């Protein structure tokens, strides 16, 4: 993800935040998660 943002010259600010939506007993390949990052305007 970080390489893609750098390649596209997208300026970010801070660290990635991970948002998990699936309960812990769901296998990882079925889990739904998001990665969020603040973008510089």
C-alpha cells in the first residue's frame, strides 16, 4: 500500500489505522478489514 501511494505521488500523514469488522473466529481469508490513512490536502 505504501509503495503504491508513493508511486502515485499521494502525500500521506501519520500511520495506517486498521479497522476490523469480522469476529475473531472467522478465517483470515474470509475476514473483512480496511486500512485507513490520512491524506495531506
